[in-house]
């Protein structure tokens, strides 16, 4: 369940709704670890 939510969060972040610098860090966290 956590993995699926993180995966969808990863997709949302990649769509670019966050400021770029923070988005890169969060993408690295969500996409690499989940």
C-alpha cells in the first residue's frame, strides 16, 4: 500500500507540480527508494 502510494506520488512529481530543486530531491527519494 505504501509502495503504491509512493509510486503514484513519483508520477505526480514527475509531472512537474513542484518547484524544480525540491522536486528533484523528492523524485530521487520516492523513485529510488520505492
